């Protein structure tokens, strides 16, 4: 079991005093950098986290299957480790780390997910989580795991971190996650922090397809669009992870979302207004279910309203873009 005791000169010894802006840190403290190993560090969210950590003078290592590809960060400032989390025995990792961060997504193509494909994804998801946990045990370091803000709410009901995660739709891939996390907590084998981000938007990742469509003058509303789905700007989400990494609030679970609940329809209409898209295509629910399969359909039509009060209180996190309207504006500015 790794020790979570820090030297007095290390700001992690007083996590409640760590400001989000390092320029505000008292000169009397000597900042000790952290050594961070990240799985999923080349992805949409992961690369934002890496860049922010590097800017704060941390030492970051990233595991990637293709180290020769163009990286979304300054590779001269990041230790790149060739490997695949599905084959951890072949990973050449040396030294110790203060924390292992998991933000990887199981790759799959957009479109219909059949029962057979879902089963394949389920097995791969299990291996991703199991191997990540095994690696944290091997390295004897805290682990920050990423799942998702998947909750089912009705009416004015709002979910928080104590609410049960709804394993419905594509979130059902994470049933193994719940079991593994429960075992970690019962056995107290590694210090664990859970991050449950809302649907992430911004320039990059799969959201680029929606931006591209809006720039061409149209948007698509899937289903009725009256259901609520929480959102978070990718930069705000990355800021939340950086705070979790630096403060290491072991044993805590955090919902990462913006301040305002929004329906699918209103979010898409705001995206259309942002880019001046005039055409709105609507796909009725029966046709949508046929096109994407029941798992994706259940994800797209789930009703979820959440609160971010806990992460604000515990980590001092505040989103730069508190509403989807604020965040969507940045897509044009960039």
C-alpha cells in the first residue's frame, strides 16, 4: 500500500490550500512536481489533461499503442511509453508514480451496435478496467478511474454522487466496473478516486462531427429531444481532473458537469444558432432505435439531471463555462 503522507514542503500535504492558479500559491511553499502515468492521454479529454499537467510542471508519462503518430501535446515534454493496456505484461514501465490516471475509451465506430458487437465491447471494457486496476496494484499508486455520469432521473429529481449509477444503454458496458470498484473498496487494495464526467463537448473528438454538420448548415435531433443529458466543456472537465490529481481525494467520487441542466433539443438548437445552421433534421424514436440498436438508443433517450455541488465543495472547482451556452461560444472563437 503506497503512503499518502507528504513532506511539509509539498503542497499536497495541505490539499485544501491548493489554489487552482499556481500564481496564487504562497512563495513560502516549494512546489513538488508529481509523476503521473496516464492511460488515454492521447484522446480528446486525456490530451487536454496532459497539456494542463505539463503547464503546471508535472512529469507526465503516457501509454500509447502508436508512439510515432502526431501527438496533441508537446512530445518533448511528455514521456511516451509504447504499449497497450490490453497487454500490460509487455509494458516497459520503470520508476514510481504518484498516481495512475485512466481516461481511455473502448474504441468503437458510430452506428448500430448489435447484440454481438455489444458483447465484444463488454469483454474489452472488462479487460481495460481489470488491467488498469492490476497496473495500479503493481505500481502501488493511487488510481483515478473514469466512468460516466449515467443516472436515471424523473421530473425535478437531481442525481448526486450517492445516487446509483444506471447501467442502461451503452453504460451497461460498465457493469464490470461496479463490481471491481466494490472489491477495491472492500479490500482496500489501492487508493481510488472516481470521476464521472457528463457528456463532453468541445473542439475535437467525436463532437467534431456535430460541429462539422452545424458548419454545413444543419443539425440533427435524435428522438424527441425532450430528455435531459448533462454536459461539460472539455477544458472544464480537464481542470477538474487536474485538481483531483493534485489533491488526491482518496475514496471520493465526483460528478463533473456544468451548472445548468439542458435538454437534448435545446442543446442542439443552441449549437445550430452558434454556427448559423438553418436546417433541423429530426429522427423519430422508432426509426432511431432501428438505426442504432437498443443500447445506443437507450443512451440517447435517457433522462439525466445531476448536480456538481460536491466537486465544487471538495476540490474548489469552478467551471469557466458554467452553461452550455457559454461553452458553445468557444467553438466559434477557436
